C-alpha cells in the first residue's frame, strides 16, 4: 500500500501527484518512504515530504511542474547506491525516484549504442548489450542496483576507466526534464554533433542539481571474450605503482586495482574467502586484460618481467576470475559491515600517491588512535578510496584531515563519487572562487528557484 487516501489528500501536493502518476506511486507512509530516506552508507539522510515514482518522461515533467508550482524542493534518486549523500532527502524534500523508468531498448548493433530509461540498472543494460556481442564501457560493483541515470548524474567511474573513460565518455545523448517541467532531448546517437553547448556532457556529473535525466543513449564497446585476471602480491605502494607502469603499455589492459593486507583480511572474514596467495603481502595489485584472443601469455610475460612482483595468481575461466575479483569488489560491503565509515574518494597524481598513502595513515592515527584506515582503489586512474572506521560518523575532523592532505598533494577531493553533501564544505580546497562562481551561474540558469537537489554540490552563497 502507498499512502492512505487520507494521507495523500492531506497534502495537496501528494493529491496532485497521485492524480498524475497514480496513488500507488506516491508514498506518504513513513514505513514505505524509509528506504528512500537513508543512503547506502547509513551516514546521510533525513525525512522526505513524500516519494513519487513516475513511470514515463511525461509524468516526470508533470511532477516537476507540480513541485515548481508548489515551491517544493526535489531530490532525484536512482538506485540509491551513491556514496556522498546526494540522492537522499535532508529536510522534507520530495524524493523523485526514477526506478520505474527502467526500459532497456534494442541494441543498435551498427551504431554500437542503446537507448535506455534512466532507471535501468547497469546489470540489465550489460545483459542486453552482451547478448548482442557488445558491452558497456563502465563497470561497477554496485551494478545490480546502480541506475544508468544515476551513473550519468554522478559521472561514475569504476574499474574500466583506464581503457574506456568514465560514464560521461559513454553518453551519446540524454533526454532530461528541467526544473520547470520542460523536456530537452538529444537522443539521436550521433557520433559527432557540435551544435552548441554539450548539454549531455554538462548533465554528466551534475548530481541531480541541473535536471532530471529520463533516458540515455549509451555508447557500447566490443564484448571481449578472452580475459585474464592476475592478483599480484607486492611489498608496498611504490612497487604496485611500478608494476602498473610496466603493464600499462599492454593494449589489452582493462583494469588495475590496488588493495592492502588489512582490507583483504576484512573481505576474507566478511565473505568467508580463503587466502588468494600462499603468503600474505603488504599490498596487492589486481589487473585484468581483455581481448579478442587469449591475453594470458602477454600478461604473464609482462608480469614475469617485473622484479617487484613477489607472488601471483592468474585466472582465465569465468569462475576463477570472479573469485579473484571478489577480493577487490567486496571491499565496500565488507567495510560497511564493520561499521559506518567515513568514505573519501580521492585522486592523487600517480607520482605522489605512495607518499600520500604513507602519510594519511599516520595522520589518522594521530587524530584518533582508534581509527582504522582501509585503502583501496582504481590505481590506474590515481583513484584511492580512503575508508576510515572508528571515529563517529559526524566527526568531520577525519574528512578535513584527509581532504586537506589530498589538496596538499595536488589531488582532487572527489574522484568519481561526486560532491553530494558529504564534500560540500571542502569544495573550495580544489576549486577556485572563480570556478565556483561559474558553476553557480550554470545552476542559476538551469534552476533559478533552486528546487533541484538544493544543498548538494554547491555550498550556500555567502
Ligand atoms: C558496492 C558499491 C560499489 C561502488 N563502486 C563504484 C565505483 O567503482 N565507481 C563509482 O563511480 N561509483 C561507485 N559506487 C557509487 C555508486 O554506485 C555510483 O555513484 C552510481 O553512479 C550511483 O547510481 P544510483 O543510480 O545508485 O544513483 P543514486 O545514488 O540514486 O543518486 C546519485 C546522485 O545522482 C542523482 N541522480 C540519480 N538519478 C538521477 C537522474 N535520473 N537524474 C538526475 N539526477 C539523478 C541523485 O540526485 C544523486 O545526487 C559504488 C557504490 C557501491 C554501493
């Protein structure tokens, strides 16, 4: 049951939305709203006014028109797997869930593209693309829940950025609804189109603050049938980076992920996995090569030539590859099972990444001797996920110490998760006042009344 008739009619906006999308798709009952009001990390969230689940672009437009007329703020939400608190309400906003817009179109094999609804999950799109011998260039561990609309809105990264780029690079077009309910559509799927400002590119990474994405034309890449995954034990971060640099010229290299002994131990205990290698190593590099023909020999030869590799395991069959990937992919859930972490997703210049890793651990222990710092990430992109367990979730000193250190090392305070509300306070660490003013002008042009995801991405003026 959605909200009762009495609850729906008590709020005139709920009643108007129910008339548009159907009563079953307007949730006013607190129990039904609950799952939409707290984020995946359990660190962010708050009460919503109601949750509305339109089923078509026209319904999204009608919902946004009704909210604009009522002066109601709206938080767009996809799969609610975001890690920076940008997709959940804070203070009585309307949650606009796109989950019912989950249509997966037909693959255009010649154009290597597909048009999908914003609420389609990555896994659903991958399944359809793979049946046609194609694939999506971006992959994430949250693939079963993360939606394509959310992935565009966050400009998601994931494990294959070093080969195909991030989500912005996979977007050939979008259809989106602006704050006033008007619809903009560029779904033609043209390979080249320099007709003025690139709205799809601008909406990528806008985190629901500029428009609500309703459909996406996704670029597809060839499905590479032959894959080899190697998990390599190395003595430290610098050695892992040297091995990555040695493997980088391999044309088949499609992933390079870094993790450490403490994170691996957490994953093993959480997922009940055996050791990947005979001995324990301080750091591990997981690499994947994918090609039309078996890349194992090429990968093996390159690894053997690396003096920094202490030990390694290689898998070529699907179950073996999945087993090795699990050590890396299950980090996020294993950390979350251990507590509510501070999650800081950052980029460092590769030349300074090892220095940062050494220093950040020490800084955090100085700050709170009970802090546990679990690091892992997409090292090929200089992207580290700094997870801190122990200090209270609202102890901002942790975030402050890590992000200031990142800025000091010439990095970015958000690599792929976005700013949301989690990083708002620190935007000015790596964006100049002029940059922030230009972003504000864009926001003002798209959403003059500030109704779309207020309080996310841009700090309040002043
Ligand atoms: C286990 C796990 C692993 C992850 N791994 C990665 C990773 O490797 N790389 C990575 O980049 N991220 C990763 N993430 C984070 C997350 O999955 C991504 O940010 C993803 O893109 C969010 O998609 P979503 O549909 O869940 O969006 P949500 O969480 O629902 O929303 C995220 C943001 O997008 C906005 N939004 C959502 N849908 C729309 C829409 N249709 N129109 C406009 N705005 C919208 C929201 O307002 C919010 O600001 C991971 C998360 C988990 C839980």
